[in-house]
């Protein structure tokens, strides 16, 4: 049972709710951090926030956040910080460091999607990116211990931000 709670609610149950996009690949160890954090947020906030999952390719992300006023994205990153570091970046204020998200397996991914969206004038007015520093992006489904802890931390921070955005 992968998703106990659906992405959408019945008739208007999520109207005006902010959007969280969990990004990652379940079969690449720490690259699943964004997906796992998004699932925790969904369990905590359903139905006060919309939560979707994407593999992270640029086209899917642009489509997911098109026309959305408030978007939060959570993904694994590889910036050289200690494993398990949680970082919040405000993509609506300036460019992302593409190299931070190179440790994931998405090819043209999050950073490229943000900059393409910005150049097309389609960037959401509020776009926050939560990066969870990973250490192991090899094949497997187990998160490293520091990343497992960071997923919980990120889920709480994101939940607070999403609830504040609804007020």
C-alpha cells in the first residue's frame, strides 16, 4: 500500500490549499528522501495540503506547478554538506545552485525546471525548495540513517510552512 491517502480530495476539499511536490526515485536509496518527506506531510496534513509525487524530470515539474500560487518542493540534494542537512531555498528570489541537485538521478531536474519556468514567466509567486542532503544514491530502497532522521525534520518544517500559507 504505497499511498494510503489520494492526491486529491472530493469536490473542493483542497481548494486553495498549497501544493507540496515530493521529488525522488524510490529505488535509489537517499534519492527517495523527498518522496518520503512528502508522504509524512500528507499523513500529517491531509486534507489541508495537496501533496503529489514526481520523479523529478523538468517537464513534469513545470506541469505540476503551473498556475499554482504557493508551491513547496522537497528533494534530495548533494551540496557537500553533512548527510542529513536540511536546507530551505527560496527559488522565487533567485536561481538555485544546479550542482546541489546533481546527486539525484533525474537528468534535467529541479534546478533546470525552476530556471526554465523563470525564463518562461511561469514561476510560482511563492516557490520554496527543501533539500535533504543525501550520501548514498546507489541502487536500493533504504535511506541512510542521517537522511532518515532528516526526512522527519523536513516534514515538520514543511508542514509548518504549508499551514502558515493557508492562513
